[in-house]
């Protein structure tokens, strides 16, 4: 398994994401892509991390 290193600039609490270093609540990517699912986003809930990849259940 590849050793993942935290990116101190990207905090993340989404344990279900493959890129999340769960033990430290940081992302392991060099950068992320943020998008929206709304035509006119006005609140944080309208935004999405487009870099999200679901963690496989085998490696929880």
C-alpha cells in the first residue's frame, strides 16, 4: 500500500474519502478541486469536493 502523507494545507473530516488521512483529519492530495451542484451557490452546503473518491470497504 502506498504511504500517504498529509497535506497540512487541506484539513478534511470525510473519513469515507480514499484521500483522507483519518488518523490526523487531513487530505493526502497535493491539491483538491472544489465545485458546486447548484446554479447559484449561496451557502457552504452548495459546494462539493470534486476530488472525493470513496474509500473501498475492504480497507476502512
